[in-house]
C-alpha cells in the first residue's frame, strides 16, 4: 500500500513539473525527473517528442494538459463555492 501511495505521489509530482514546463528539451526534463520517469511519461502519452538541430524536444499532450489543469489549474468561483458546499455543509469526503 505504501509503495502504491509513493508511486502515485511521484506520478503527480512528475505531472506538475511537466505542467509547469509545458515544452523544452528532453535533456532538461531528464535532469529534473530522471531518464526513467521521462520514458514513463512518453509511454503513457503525456509528452510528445520531436528532433531538432539542438537536441530532442518535448511538449505536453492535450491529455496531460487536461488532467493537470484539473489538478493544478486555477479554480473558478463556482468551483470554490461548490467545494465548500459539498465538504463543509453536506459533509462529503472525497478521500481515496
């Protein structure tokens, strides 16, 4: 159970780094996340690669951007009110 939780946290941290960078050189991403993690992001379809004269580049895919927007993007006023209503008033707990 602990290993699954650590793996999930690692995945979310990787997605956050990818969301902040959006695009750049693979080498820079590998320095921040490690080669193995970058290959995992490629395998699950979160980044796309392209060669250039200065080295391989990457960009975040629409799928990864949509997921990261939901997790890390700004929340609207309606989202905040809705969250407050369900958590504080209705007592709904969304723990995993």
